[in-house]
């Protein structure tokens, strides 16, 4: 369940926008960009990552309790916003990690500039088109029955269950706000940027592409194709996880990132 108001995350003005921000841990910064379902301060992955990194996990503009500037309407806008965030917070040597919709944003950031980024992690990322116009690479979450979306998105669909009878008004507002913002940024074209695939070659930092082995929203083969478009990218499956491995397997999700960053650092020195 989403956070109650009394445990709400900090609202901070960054780059001229008031955003909800989770910050936890010590060490090199890890900027975690959440999927369309949002992020909670109680998510175990925050605690797990914070043992190795200073985790900075904002709610995207329009999601959670973050403001949505009127001029911000595309994933491209979000990417430039996060470049401004890294500048404003003077983040350096950043591990940039994004899940699903957040992975799309992370990829859009990395094709523009990796000046402040040391490593890139894309987990079950969307954002590219592989098939022709008659083929759907990513399940349409807006036209598919929610129970079917949950079944496709999770290795264990019970994790996605929401008791709508007991959910608070505040939680419900955030739930539907996240969905509305997802439609704004990813409705047309659905969940991809026509130009992104042709620009992924611009990513020059070590890149890890993680994928839930049970992902039925964007199949592992989509992830493998994604990784092949990024020079030197590693592709790894996370067993017993679907489209949100940071939720179903936060321990393994974290371990793979820590090992990847440690290995890449040794390789660079």
C-alpha cells in the first residue's frame, strides 16, 4: 500500500519543480527511477540498495506527490529534467538505475549525456520499438484487464493485489495520478520513442540490462534485443521475478547491481 500522509516522503524543490524525494544510505550516489506504478519509501529495495549506495529515488513529475509543470509532456522532457536534477544536486559518479518506464527515462538520459554517470542499469526497460506497426512489443496496460496485467507483470500476481475497499483516499489519489501521468507520457506512441533505438549506440558507460525471467509485459527477448543495441551491455535474467524485479527480488536485484558496479570499477582501474 502507498505511504500514508504522516509518512510521506520529503517534498523538495529541484530545478524549479517541487518533487517527492526519498534519500537514504551512504556511499556513491545511485539515482533510482521508478516504473509507472511509482515508488514507496517502504519498498525493501530502498533499504537493500542503501547498504551500498546513497539512494536518491524521486517521484517523477506528475507521479506520487510531485508537481507536474504544464510544459512537461514527454519522456524527453523528463530526461532533461533529471539532467538538471543531477546538476542541481551536484551528483557525480552516479549509478543511474531505472525500472520499466523509469528505465526508458534512464536510457533517454544516457543518450544525451553521461558526464555525471558512471554506470547504467536498465531493468525491464521499455522505450524502443522492435516489431512492425502491426506487432506489439509491450502489453497495453490501458486496454488489458487489470487482473491480466497483474498476472503478466508479476511472477507471483498476489503481490499486486490491492484491497480497494480499504485503500485510503490519499492512496487512491496517488494510484490514479500515477496512471494518469503514465498516459500523458507514454500513451502515443505507446511506451516507446521512435528515435531511441537508433541512438542507444551513444551510450558509452558500462551498462547492465536486467530482466525478470517471468516478465509477460515485455518479454526477455525484448530485453536481449535492447541490450544488443548498447555497445558492451551485459544482459542478465532475474529468476522468480516479472516486470518489477526490484519488488519481487529486491535482494537479487541489489546484489546484481553491486556486483556489476564493483566489477566495472575493477575493470576501469
